[in-house]
């Protein structure tokens, strides 16, 4: 089948969980024999990149502003894919799904898939109008697609409860790391194995980095001997959130143990995961965090906020803390820092088993391939939309 991926910023991924997700599924779909095209924004993907591991990269312009970047690029990408007569257009995210009605109306033979990655309207960076638009995107994602996919069981339940639509649960996935990862690229940062606590995320408010910094400062003040020689390493950068980034830098002033490394990828990121003491995921809102899954794949103890998406992954309640509460995070982190090496290994192995059971790319891509095959085998109609589930009246 000819498949077009639309909604992501581009490929190969430099930042963003959706971009990593699209990269991982696209290269594996190509390996299964599909023809896959990924639409990329000119500012995100370098001009000389035309293919990545067999996947075609189609660069198109966008209006590179906070509110128009995505929708302008999705519109051009949708029109381009329609003229190419692809078999499937796969939209990623509820914002891009706003335009999923266009191929349904004008090219009814093209099958439309929407992946619901997160409830974006709950993210703190958006104003009221953007949240209204994103709410509309949720409705279109659940209405105009031949199939709607949810990356978490929470989102699947949300789609059913709010829009009375079935969203097929296909989770995010990560590749398992290699064994014996060195420290050559992290040593220049002044980092030693097991000496630092890791946080990998975009620097945007709902990711909760501010809670981690506040908790870290609290522990340094109250337990200086325990915290001596330890570092909090924050990996990632923002996206249209310069004010928030400056706020984080201001919070960390005079605390040399808090290190901002910006965006990291490839071997450096793998080494950062492999040699961390533990991992923190303090988000207020998530779909299913790829960074959290990656930490679990590295057998790290993971400290996470008690949002439902994290509770479904982290089985040890001692590793969860009250969402948005820095004091609760500090208490949980102190508990983890007191654990013996044996206890940390047991927690890490539990996390690893969860990833290998349900979150490997091979398993996830096979599920996606099955959805494509089932949808493509069905007759298409200009008037067909996702049929609401019948409501049961007590």
C-alpha cells in the first residue's frame, strides 16, 4: 500500500515524541513492503534529505508561527497526497485531524486513519481559541477517519466517553537498547555513571520540569549530605516557549548541580539513559510518554506523576507522586536515592518486562499493518464516517 504520514514536523526526528513515533513505524512499515511517504516541514528537515531507510521524505513549506505552522503544512500535505492518489492518509494528532474531512469528501477511495496522541487542548501553552480548535480536532479525529487509533487506553476510553466512538488502542513503542553502552559522549558533560537523575522532555509547562527543579532544590537544602555529588540533568528544548525556558533557567540559578543539556539524540541520548541513577517523568498531561518508555527499556527506576497514563505503566505505587506537587516528588525521589542497588535493579527489571511485553516496535507495527489491511479491504463511500456506538439506556 501507498501510505502518507501527515501531521508530524518531519523526519528524521530531532525533537518531539510524535516525530519519533512516525519515524519508528514508517521505517518498519517500509520493511513490511509498504511504500511510505512522510511529509516534513521545510524548517525541520534538511533540504538534502529525500529518503530515510527507504521512506520517502516530502518537504513542503509552512507558515512558521505558533498557531499556523501545523495547519498550513497539513493543508498542503493533504492536497499533495490526494493528487498522488495514495491508498492511505494517516494523520498524527488532533490538530492535523482537523483537515481529515478533505480527502473523505474529494477523494473517497483514499482511506483515512487518525492517531489520537494526546488530549492537546489540556496543554497549558494554548489559549482559549486554540483549545476550542483542538477540541474540534478531537471530534474530526473521531468522526471522519475510517479508523481512529489511540496511543493509550486512557485516550481510547476518552474517545468513547466523550465522542461515542471506538478508538483502537495501539500503544507507543521503543526499540530495546544495546548492551554495554559506553560513557564516552557524556563524560565531557561532567557526568559519571549513577551520579545523576535524568529528565528528558520538551520544555513546555505541562511537562512539569518546574516541579522537578523545585523538588531538587528542596532536597539539596534539607539533605545536603545525601545530595552531595548528585546532579539533575534536564535534556530537551522548548517549542514556542521561550518565556518558560527562561523561567526554568532562573529557577536553577546558583544551583550548579542542575544541568540543562538542550536537545540530545543518538548515541549521546542512549548513554544518558544507560548510566542514569533514575528517571523522572513529572508531567501534568501525557498521551503515552516515549521518554518514559525509553527509560523503562534501559531498566531504570522511574519516578512518575500519578496521572492515569503513568499509573498504567508504573506498577510500583512507591514510584508515583501526586501530580503537580513538588514536595511529593521530593519525597519519592529521596526514597529512590535511599534504595539499594539490588532494589533498584528489581524495579528496573519490572519496567523492562513491561516494555518487552507490550511496547516493542515490531508488535506495534504489526497491529498497525493489520488495521491498514482491514480498512483497505473495506469498500469506501463518500458518505461513510465512523459510526457512533449505540448508547445503552438504563
